[in-house]
C-alpha cells in the first residue's frame, strides 16, 4: 500500500484509522512531546558525526512512520 500521497483511498483511510486508534497512548506521548521547547537526547556528537551511535533510532522508526501516516490522514481531513 503506497500512502505517500494524497488523496488517500478509503482502504488506506480505514487502515490508518485502525492503527492510530490502537496506538492512542503513543500519540498522547507524541503530542505532549511536541509541546516542548527542546530535547536533550544525551547523545555526544563528535567528529566524524557519521560514527556517532544512535542505538534507539531503529526502535523509533516505526513510531515516526505512524506519526507520518496520521499526519497524512489529518491533512486529508483538512
């Protein structure tokens, strides 16, 4: 299912809504985090920056996709 563009099809809308509703607690935390002015990830960035390890990044990727899908759903709803 390619949901990278609008307008979403009914099947896509239903699938996204189901996942968003099933993860309401995650969205409450994301929405709360979005109100903050800054974040301290406690990551020490040093040169070369590409060698800095971000161990939580893999676990955060599905949440990022979920937030992006909810954003598409909200954009379509106006």
